[in-house]
C-alpha cells in the first residue's frame, strides 16, 4: 500500500489545470482576475498619458515619438498643452502660456502674469507628485519651456529597470499557470510562456532606440501588442481549463510537468 501511494505522488497524474483541487483553482483564478484588472487599468493609463501626446485619442506612432524622441520644434509645455494636458486649463490660459514660451519664457513676464496662470491650473500636481517638474519654481518651468528632446536618459533608465523587473514576475507566474494546461502542443506552450519575455525586452530597448531615431517607434507598438496577446491567451485558456473544461470531459490524468 505504501509503495502504491509513493507511485501516485511520483506520477502526479493530477498535475494539470482541470484536475487541481478547488483551493488551488481559487488561488490561481484570483491571481488571474486581479492581473486582468491591472492590465485594463494599465491600458487606460497609457491611453491617458502617452496616448494623448499628439492631442488625439488613441495610441499611435506619433504618440510614441513625442514621448521618447521628443519634438525639437516645440517645447514640452506646448506639446503637453496641445496633448495630454489639454483639458487642464482653459483655452485662454493655454494661449497665454504658449505665447510666453514662444517668446523665450522671460522671467519678468513670469512674475507679472504667467505665474498666477500656473498656480491656478498646474501646481495641484506639479508641486506634489514626485517625478513631475515643480511649477512653483521658475527654473523648473524654464527647463520644460525649452525645445522638447523627449525622455531623458535618467528617466528611461529608471522606468526601464522597474518595467523589466515588475512585469517579468507577472510573466513568470503566468507561465507557471499556463504550463499546467493540457491538450496543447508543447511547441505552442513553449512559445506562449517564453515570447512575453522577448517582447518586454524589445519593448524597453525600443524606448532607447526611439530616443535616438524616431523610426524605431513601431517596435514599441509591435512588442506591446505581442506580449498583450500572449497574456490574453494565458488568461482565457487557463480560466477555461480550470472551470469549464472539467464540466464536459472525464477527469484528466496527466502530469503536465513530467
């Protein structure tokens, strides 16, 4: 009897998504649901920031170019006022700021006219949120009133390492769950669990390449679509195999990790 129990543990014919017990299924499902919600909120955040860089709704190549490569013909303030910050000030106030910037952002006009406009419309965020320029300080305003050179190397380095570390953990746990799926070709499973790591690496490198040459902006969109599709496959197939597949088939007896 003891030998049979040891063989049962060794074979682990229950090690697949349809055969997991209710506790484990609930744990994995909770993770997938929260990660799915996080993905939706991340998409909304991208559309509200990068997606409005060109002043139009929706993420486009121009949005990527403006975010990372910049627009040397215009200042960052003007680009933001015509894009993602368009609804943060009235048309009259926006025009005052843009005219002042195009006039060279003289300090005397800042003290007499423009400072109050910034205080009324901008400093609720641009004096309290870390990472944003402090618009209570003229030097900070002057810095972003210059021609837009895109994301700085320091900001790219900071965001790049955070992005890679955090999202790689998500892909790792997604991959563990998907490795327990059954009835799929091994080559397909290998692609789905491995490709997101490739796409996230290309995504991050594309920011740096776009900073140098605007033509690389396409890589950012392609890589983002790539790992999003892989994550969607993991989410849909995993939930299906845990909760729906067992209703229509006999218990599965396969060790997906063997």
